[in-house]
C-alpha cells in the first residue's frame, strides 16, 4: 500500500449523496462515484445481476458468461467473474461495455459502507474495503447528523430485531445490509415536538413495512 492508498477522499455532502443514492436505487438515476482509476468493485469476485429488461447490456455480454440468478424469476441472470475474481468484461483495466453496463454497476457506490457504518467483511473484497474507508463525507447541518445517525441505526437493526423485518428481507451480505439501511432509514427519523428537533426513533414493524413497500416497488436488485 502506498501513501496515496491511505489518503482521505472527499465524498461530498452527506445529504446530497444520500438523496442521489435513493434516486439511483429507485431506478431514477445512476451513482456518480468519483472512482478515478479504481476498479476495486470490478475485481472483487462479485456477481452482477442483469435484469431481463436490460437488453443493451445483455446484447453485449457473451451468453456463456451469464447464469440464472438464484431465487429470482426466469430471465434474471448473473454475470460471474474469472479465476482472479475479475469481471470478464473488464479489459485492460477498463469496462469494455461501459456505455451499456448493467444497472447493478450503474447503481454501485462503495460510499454506502462509510455512510452506513457497515464493514465489508468478505476477504475477497479487501480492495473495496480499503477504498471505502478512505471516503469522508461533509456532515454540516444538525439535521444531516440526525439523518446520518438514523442511517447507521438502520444498518444495525437486523442484528437485533431481524424478527421485525418482513420475510426475505434480512440481508445476506454487507452490500445488501448497507442498501437495506438506506431503504429503511426514513423509518428511524422522527421529530421531538418538545425540543422541535429531528431525532432518531426505533420504528415498529408496521412503519418498517410501509417504508419498504414504498421503496421496494421501485428499487433495483443488489449483488
Ligand atoms: S470500489 Fe468504489 S471507487 Fe472503486 S470502482 Fe468501485 S465504486 Fe468506484
């Protein structure tokens, strides 16, 4: 690791990032990560989900590289990785189908980990973990701090109240935990009328389900 590999990276305004991330997960935009020359997420043994509607991506990925996506309806596939853990569409250090890359890649943003406090714990993903821990958000206003706390509380929620999560929602990996936290965090935001301040609250099962239903009707699948 060089000094540069340790250097902090500006992640921008926390609220602006969170709003963009929610739009991207809802299918209303893309992540806008200042990746520089980083290709950590393309070289970390990740399966990339591709939906049946993603005809531009599917037309450019050789069919022998695609496999039926587990626990998903027919037509949903995943793109695997090579013996080095690299995406096979990564050629000479760059995405060979960048303009037509799958939705999963368009919405991936390793800033979800520092934003939610979720640790990348897969040893195949150390490069992502190293990149993720370098980001620094600007959390300027008090309301931004409460929103940040709500997001982190949501990221820990399944550890102690998984029983309140609807069936099939309990996250199976760090990325799913971080994305679930983004979807759930609004249920953890409340307002204290006495102090007239936003506060973090512990939601009940109905609030969680209402937030999830609203967002899940629009969200893109995560790896
Ligand atoms: S790990 Fe993060 S910075 Fe690196 S390529 Fe992926 S999204 Fe970009």
